């Protein structure tokens, strides 16, 4: 387009610039002028000279209304140009510009243009770097907050938290500002030093020292002091080939662990049940013969006869074996509950009545705190009573003279459950045995079969409930049974 038609639109207080030379440098210069917001001076590129072929930059300049020519003379004779910028690096062109330009027109020579080019290039690289960082930050935030449903922390070499994702913040109920800068072991474990030892090995320490990913499993405790299992993985972050920190991903695998334990337990129970049924039937008949023979021989002897006591020992041990066999059969014959509507507090009272004589024999007292307004629930009365009697007899055996066994029942509306507890003031269960008391054949008693609690556990499970134990050595034990409150005939069968 003619230059004069364009110049009519240029403001008088604008610094009009003519550029000598096109190509990549002109493209960058033009882009900068378009993006930059001038504060103290208004500058505009109004004309450009390029002797080469049409380029995308020159075509863009024409679209913007900038005067474009292949004749250097036309540029040098423009009246309203205030500044010429030489981007060619051609000495002949530079000399001609110096000789022919108007005196009032300023010139940025090739050398000056190179300096300008360096500034523009550095700004461009900085802008690209900032854009790249912005994209990386966006992807990082999306990754840890949208794509990760586990707990994620970015941790430095000093164990301080550099970042944390929204999932973990929501879980712990804290704000990002309050967490950043804390040591990871303070937040996760409430410790004043890094995790260590067999209980809590630190994957971060291993990750930073080896520069390789590290994984371990930690056991935490929830608000109800129940164990929670976490799989913790650390992945190193490198700067100049050195691990400067790590991304730590923690996944709650409690459900997986409990399911695995349950499957193992079910397999174990199934195997034991099959074995028990076969062994019990095979052993019961010989035991009956041994017991009968020993008792018949005793009838023909005086009690002073030395062999009489030996036969007495045989009889007692045979009876003990029969008790074990009976327990094995009970365990193997765990049948499906035949449910009907029953009052749980009433079942507890009957169980207390059936075991009161055993308690009185050891001078153990019974106390109860039973709710009278519990709804009727579908249970197999005989099976629930069997469970309670097992717990009471264990409590009586573990409690010294003058001790107490306490029974409670109450409703937990928010969980839709009825809770039954049987507590004693006895010697308690060793700490290393609490997690195993419901395993078949595990017992802490010299005369125990290790099947009573396993049978109890199985019955409660068949009722859709749970049973747990809390104990402190020397201070007693509490067994808690939780049975669901359900409505409908589907639960009565």
C-alpha cells in the first residue's frame, strides 16, 4: 500500500521506526512491538525494507498496514521516520544509510541492533521459560490433585514438606500454609525425628541416599486406635544428578490387608473344619473305649492301690481329649444360624443365669448395665448364647477371687448396631497375643483348646456382626460384640 496513506494515521507524538532488513529478526522485533505496552513513549514500526523474497513476516507487516518496499531509497527519503534500525549486518547498506538518511533521523546501527537483538532474544527465552514453567506447574498440580487419589507430598532433603496435595489436606483437616515447612515425620507420625527401626523404616532416607525409588509399609493408628496400613513409596527428584528431594505417595491399603487376612483366615478355618470333622470321628470311639476300660479297672481296685491313681490320670486325660474332640466337632459343624426376633438383653440375662454357679464357685461377682429399650433383632438365640457363655467362662477363669464380670448392652443408632460387652477384672491378655485370640488352636491357657473364641468369632460373623477385644495385662479384658439392626424377612432365614 502507498506509504502516504498509512502515514496519515500515525499520531504526531509517536516515534516512527523504519526497519532495514527482514527475516527472523524483523519477525521477533515486530512481535515485541505488538505485545509491549509503552509507558513513556509511543513507538511504532511504520516501514520496512527487505530486498529478499516475500516472507511471512513481511506479509504480516503488510496486513498490519506497514509500508513494505524493496527500494532502500524509498525508506531513506520518508519524511515522518524518526528512527532507522539496521538489522542487515551489510557494511555497504550501513554506509549508504549513514550517507543518505536525513540528519534529523536517528540510526541504530548493525552493532547496536545486535545488542537489541540479544535483549529481545533473552526476553523471548525468559518468556518461553516462564510459559514452560507455568505449563509444568499446571500439569504438576493436576497430577497430584486430580490424578492421584492417594496422599502425596513433595519433601526436601531436610525432610521438610515443600508441597502437599488436596486429598491429604482434606484427610488431615489442615490448611496448606500450616503444613508447608513442617517435617514429614511430624505430620505423619507425630515424631520429633525421622522414622527408623523395624516398625517404621523410612523410605525417604533410603530414596535420598541411593537415588532410587523406595517402598515400605507403615502401620498407623486411627482415632479409635485401630491399625491402619499404609503403603509408602518415594521417588527421587534430581538436580544436577543429585537427589534433592522426593515425591512421597501414601496409599491406604487397610482394606486390602484386612481382606487378605480374612481370606487366609477363611481358608484356614475351612481346612481346620474338614480336618476336625474327620479326626474327631476317628478319635472319639477309641477315647470312649479307653475311658470305659480305665473306669472299669478302677471299680475293681481299692483307692489305696498305686495303680488306682494312674488310672485316674488316664481317665482325666481321656476326658480332656474328649473335650477337645467335642470342641472340634462344634467347630466343624458351624451351621447357618436359624434366626428369629429376640431381645438381646434377655439372652444376656439367661446366659448370666446359666453361668452364675461357676462364678460363685470362684467367688466372682456379676454386674450388668443392660438397656431395656433395645429393638428386637433377628438372631439365632442358641448360637448367641453359646458365644456369651464362652466369653463368660473365659472371664471367670481369668479372674481371681473377689473380681467382677460386667455385662452391658446398648444401641448405637448412628451405626445401626447393638453393642454387647463382656468385661472382666482378670489378668488380661498379653500384648503380643491380642491379635491372635480368635485364631483356631491359639490359646494362652494351659488347659485350653484354642477353639472357643474361634467358634464365637465364626458365629458372630455368620450373623453379619463383628467381635473385638481390648485388654491390658493385669487390668482385665473386654470383648465387644456388634450385631446389625436389620428389618425384613431376608434376615430371618
